[in-house]
C-alpha cells in the first residue's frame, strides 16, 4: 500500500472529524466522497502531512510519518492541492511552480523542464509567463494542479480539484487523473460524484468520521434504485422522476444504509 491509516482519529477542538478509521490506498485513482463534515478534508490533510492525528498510525510510501525525518522524506515524494492554496500573486506561473519544485528539493537541473511539462499538462503553456494575479479563477486552479504534479509524485492528493473549472476543463482533468493513476496513487476528495464515476476505480464514502462504503464505482452504482435520494411528491408516496444518474443514486443509498445500520 502506498498510503495507509490505522485506527486514525482526528479531532478539531471538541469535534471528532475521523473516528478510528482504517484505510489503505494502492496504485490507481481513488475517489473520496461524503457530505460536508464527513471527514474528507481531515483525511486528506493528514495524508498530506500538514495535520497531525489525535490517535492512530499513518504510513506513507513505506514510512511511518510519526517521525519528523520520515515526514520530510515523504513530502519530497508527494503532491498536494488543498481546497484553497496560497500563492504569491506577483509570481508568474513559471516562477510559482518553480518555487514549489524547489520546496520539494528537486534537482535544479531538472526543474525547468519539469515546470514546463506540468504547466503544459494543465493547459497553461501559453500563460506560463503571466502573473498569477492576472489569471481567472479556473486558471489559478490549474496552476494549483500544476504545482501538485511538478515532481511527478508517487502519492498525489487533491481536495476539490475541479472547483472553478468549466465542463471542458473537468473532462480534461479527469483524463489527467487517469493518466497519473497508471503510475501513482491518486486520492481525490470531491462533492462531484460524476467526477469519481469518470476517473476513479475505487471509492471510499465517509459519513460523520466513519467509512460508510468502500468498493468500486460499479459496486456503488449497484446499490442505487430509481427514486433513491428523492422525497415523495407532495400528497403521494411516489418519488418524482429524478433525472439523476445511477452512481448518485448508489451514493445516496449507501449513505442511508450506513445511517440506519442496514445492509444492502
């Protein structure tokens, strides 16, 4: 396993964000789903080594990150895009991605080529010498993706990566995920179930700090039935025609089963 957590507990003051979670992630693209407050961002932050757990053990790239030396070694080999990432607006795209490559201690001779490849992969080659502050919100998000992949990480962590991307850019990003997942472990936290269906082989569904479902997208889809996720029409026992898709129905069914303790 590239990344594994054992009895992981994360607290934010008096709130338990993750409660004794056991998970492992290997090669490929993994979707992390769940409602607001489910614990997705808390898990991503722990895996990115930017937050410390209250309990449990975390192993990344074969290392126990409880030790500072091990965490430092892991950080050079992972990529991370948080929901909101900080950047210097006066930097150009090239300068900012180069700065992140320097932080990851990449060999100086390899940085220029790596920066250009990363920026090209996110479709910003023609804006590489533009200042970040001159870019649209969607472009800034793509700069964030470029900085996450510049070191060709073995472990890649994305928290709501498609926020601000238009539909065409989302399709391109899904293709990029599938490409990166052929050689790396990629974990994507998102609210967009359709992104998971299009790009991920495995899905983990979190609910109130616990694992509500773990399996393939096919298995999640199979849980759903017509009308799942919908309230009945007023005055009837019949749900309206939803217009939603099968994996969204499976997502809703899995949450409901977890909340009620039912097995489907």
